[in-house]
C-alpha cells in the first residue's frame, strides 16, 4: 500500500505542527518532548491499525487531510498576521 507509506512520511511534519500549535496555546517547552512522544506513539498505532484493518484507510485519510488543511490554514493565518519581511 504505497499510500500508507506516503501517509507515514506526512505524519512527521503534522506532529511538529501540532506541537508548535500546542506551544502557542500555552504548552510549556519542557512538556513538548513528551507531547512529541505521545503523538508519535499514537501515529504509529494509527499506521499499524490501518495496515491491519484496510477499511480504516478512508476515514483515517479524511481525518488526516482535514488536519493538514487546518494546520496549513493556521500557519498561513499566523504568517500574514506579522508584517511581511523579505
């Protein structure tokens, strides 16, 4: 399932973006590595489940796509709130 391999690659920046979002929302920098570990374990479990239960592929893909769109929009919004520096 090559889609699953691509999804695994995409999970790393999604986890980084979620941690950055959590830090902006008030998570202390000391807890960020713990959140990283927890999200990484959850992502691994998700990948294993999708590998074992292919019927989960579509709902998981929809949720991850929505998450990527949300994080992308949040990043663009944050970027354009600050003055544009070239």
